[in-house]
């Protein structure tokens, strides 16, 4: 006679699955916001010097950052499953640009996701740590069935002729990352009147770059915003949203966009995903008097 497994043994696989769902390996983290399934993907980490910050006193930085010369800063991307659709927000960096980066495809494999299943890659902007991972080491499309979308204003800025020659290497990198998608008819900038993907709203948040975009998924109490580079120094720019970084193309505009996001997100309880917040970069903003605080998701 076969023995009936104990209830504890029967529950063990489900308990293990639950733990994996909540935590995941170090490189990915999967959670739910309402009906949305969100997987944060860690592309790598860089060190950012506090000297990049502007519009804030040195003594305040000393107090907030403890005098660190370099702040460990992740590069995150976010995979969002909306019903039957699978959308990636940002693609990380290319390992050829930085050997410590370029891990998005490996993270997807760890998360049991086939890159060919991704239907769209929505780019918050065209900086290298968001666009470089669109292609493989040999220059092929990393996401062979995805359409790549970015705000028309962002495309026009980087593909225009008004930038100084010093931008040449960055522009060459952007063009190389986009080229195989353009050749396949799978690169499509969108206008402010367009919906970048069914069920996704594009929110213009210029300042960091001219076409910087926040992508909003879900609705009501179960809303997720992928906010790109609205924040680089989480320990500073929630308390002091007016603090900008030197590579914001329009610093007053960047500060205005950040304050608007923090204000509305705090009011509505929106879950945010930041490209450069401590991995997994998911949490909510809380209003604390005239300032704000970051509350990571448990």
C-alpha cells in the first residue's frame, strides 16, 4: 500500500514557490501590483560621485550620504506582464560598453522569460544604460519580436544636428543599438497623442533629457509607474527634489518633473520603479511635511 504524503510535504513545493516569488535570485525580483506582474531586473551597478548633485549645499550632502566619495547605484529594468502582454521598460547597458553591466538577458533567463516573448521595449530615454542592451554582442536584436518605442521628442533630440561633436560616441552607440530594429520596421517613436502600447500611458517628464518619459501601467489603487531617471540619489532627491544632477539637460525642468511625480505618487499611493534606486527599485513615496520619503516594497 502506498503511503499518503503528510500535509507538510504536500505544502512544501508551494511554500518554496512562494518564497521564490517574493524574493527571487539576487538579479531579479518578481511581485504583483493588482493584476500586474512586475519583474525587476538588475543589469549591474555603478558608482556615482555625490559631486554630480547640484542645487544642494555640501553640508547637506555630507549629512545625507555620510561623506561617501562614490554611491553604489544600480541599473534596473522592469518587465511588466499585463494580462496576455509582456512589456520591458528600458534595456540596460551593453557589456561592450561596461563589463560590469549588460546582464538583462541573463536576468531574463534566471526569471524563466524568453526574450522572444517580449512584445515591446519602452524606453524612458536614450542614454546608454537604458538603450545599450537592445542588441547582443554581435549586434543582433536582443528582443527579436519586440517593437521599440520612445518619445518623438527624445528621438529628435539625439538624432538631430544641434548637439556638440563631443556627443558623437554616445550618438553612435544609440544608432547602433536602434539600427537592427529600424531595419526590421520595429522602431517607432510616438507622439504625445499616441499610446505607446495597449494599456500603457506615456507621461511626459522632460528635464533629465528632452523626451524623458514615465510609463504608467494599471489603474486606480493598483497602478505602477516606471519612472526611469527621475531619481539617481534616493537618499537625497526624495527629501530634496530640487536637487539635480549635472547630466540633466534642463535642471529646473528635471526638478519640476520630479516634484510633480512625488506629489501625485504620494497622493495616489502609486507604486514606482526607479532605474537607479536600490534594487529592486520598487516602492512608494510618502509625504513627510514639505519633503518626501521612499518606502521600499516589502
